[in-house]
């Protein structure tokens, strides 16, 4: 008797047994999309760890110029997400995914071989362009190729892989920097990226013609510049001063251009922004929820590493290892929501996750201090916080997918990810503003950041109630 092989998580998410050729496209789409999520998140966390080594390699560069290695990527990524999602639904998700992933690999190699800081900054901005195209098209591929009944599981697996990248990123980054230097954190993307491109090129069929035209070029340019201006202004507010002409110009100009893009989209037959998607109350609620949750989450992820390093005196590698259990619990939370929570209860998963995360951040504010209490306080709180992150993000993503028509998967994903990135920019700006009023070595500023994270996540929990229901 021949034993029947047990299905892997990928097979289960695809809704097909291992030998079923009908489910092959779904499995390969999930593998490729999960790999892209791993790559983009790994790159972000690794680069943060490499910042100190970058300072040693470019001693003549000012700190504001060095931060462009991180800021340039984040601003371009946030500015182009909505545009890229819109384009993916027109030219084909597979095509944009392969182009973007290939460009990401190329930009990573240029970053790793950069002879000077200006080249590195330009290559990082190019990485941001590529990541913006890669992210919505990747999730769009999963949603398109996976049967509706299995999409929640697939999104859970996709989110879990991203959480695993967050788990290994700080520790792997610290190890790579210690052994080979900062260039290795970019060059490691080469083998991973090539494997993803190979899977996508050989395993996924070409998208059928969409019959749709490219979005309004004027609206598209206004949207990209507008979102980029807002994110850049928020990012630089603490350094340049919130009342400075440069910051006000970026914020006001960005808001005006974004409004122009929305107004043009109301009348254009091929709009830059699929504003009709916001007519669905659940989808609009997911955007509001992820905006506030993203602000809390991004501030939390950075402030925990800074707290461990500056207040408790952990090395970069030790701090990375210390936060890893929370990232693993985030992966577990994502899988549980994907597999065990019904589609009509995803809003409840988002609400529960946001409440758990808010409670964990509040516990850090009330319980942590200069004394090291890793096993008794930090570890259990971090595990609960991670589980909350995994549950909330998966619940939000699944609820958004359920409210989208299938030919708008990438567009809707792009809008959702844009809201998360914009929220993240506000969260980091709030972190910088709070820490600027305190000594970087004192615990007071970080504890106030944790309290702000708790407040942001609590607002997200309230907004998650609005997700309940189905798209019109």
C-alpha cells in the first residue's frame, strides 16, 4: 500500500493535495509571494542593524545623509504602492511581479557594491521602486490563484512568512555585519531573489489580457508625488522642525497633490486611484484600521530594539535575538487566524489582535524600567505583542480581500499597504518627537513611546469594528 503524503502548509493553503496539478499554480503563487514578502521585510530589518557599520564606512558623511539609506527606500516605497497596485491590475500581476523582483535583485547588487554613499542612496531608492511593485502584485497573485474558500489560509501563510523574516532579520543582520560587513546584507538578496524569479517565471502562467487601459498619467504622477511629499515631510519633521518652511511645504504640497489625484480620479475613465473601492464600508474600515495599527506597530518595532540597546545595554546582535520570539509568535498568530477563523469573523481577529498588542504596549509602559527583567517581563510581553501583530495584520488583510472584486485585488492591496506605510511614517515621526525630549540613554522616552503605541493600537481596535459586514 502506498502512503498518502501529508499536505504541507502551502498545499493546504492552496486547497489541493500535493499531487493535484490543478492546485499547482496556487501553490507556486503562494511560494513566490511568500518569498517576496520574506525578501522585502528581511531587507528592511537587516539594513536597520547595519546602520552603525555604515557610519564607520562613510565617516565623512553627516548623519542626515546617512539616514537617506533608510529614508529613501521608505519614502519611495510608500509613494508608489497605490500606483503599482493599480498598474498590476492592468498589465498583469505576474508581469509586474517578475519585473519588480528582478529590479529588486539588481538594485540590491548595486547597493552591495556601491563605491560611495550617493550610489548607495540611489540604489536604495531603486529598491523602493521595485518593492512597491513587488508587494501588491505578490499578494494579488495569491488571491487570484487561490480558491476563495482557502484564501484566508493562504494570507495567513503569507503573513507568517513575513513574520519569520522579521524574526530572523535582526539576528541574521547582526551576524552578517559582524562577519562580512554591511555590504553582505544587500548581497544576500541575490540568491533569494533569483530563486523567486525562477519560480514565478517557470511556474505561473501569463495573465490574460485585462482589457483595461493604463491609469491617468497626470493623476498617477500627482498621486506618487503627493504621497511621497507627505511621507517625506512626516519623516523629516523632527530633524528639520515641524514649523520649518521645508516640512510645511512638503506636507501641504503633498496633501494638495494627493487631493488633485483623487479629484481627477472621480472623473477619469481610467483613474489613478480606484476610489470606488472605498465605497465598501469594510474595505474603508480596513484602511483606517491599518493606518493606526501601522503607526503603533512600526514605532514599537524600532523602539524595542533601541530600548534594549540604549537602556539595557544589549549589543545589536543580542537585541535582535531578544525580540525574535515575538516575531515567531506573530507568525503563529497569522497562521491560526488564517486556518481557524472564518471569513465573516476576520474583523474580530483584527480587533482581538489590536487589543492584545495595545495591552502589551501598556504593560511595557507600566512594568519596564532600567533594570533588566528579560525572562520575567520582556519575553512574555513580547510574545503576546507578537501574537497580536500577527492576528491583526492577517485579519485586516483577509477582510480587505473579501471586500474586493477579483479584478481589483492588486489595486486594493496597494491602497491597503499605502495606508499601513503612511501610518508607519507617522509612527516613526512620533517616536522621534518623543525621544527628542529625553536622553537617549534614559528609559522615560521609550516608555512614553510604548504608551503612544498602546493608544494607537486601541484606536485601531475601535476602527476594526467597522470592518464587520460585507462589500456592497
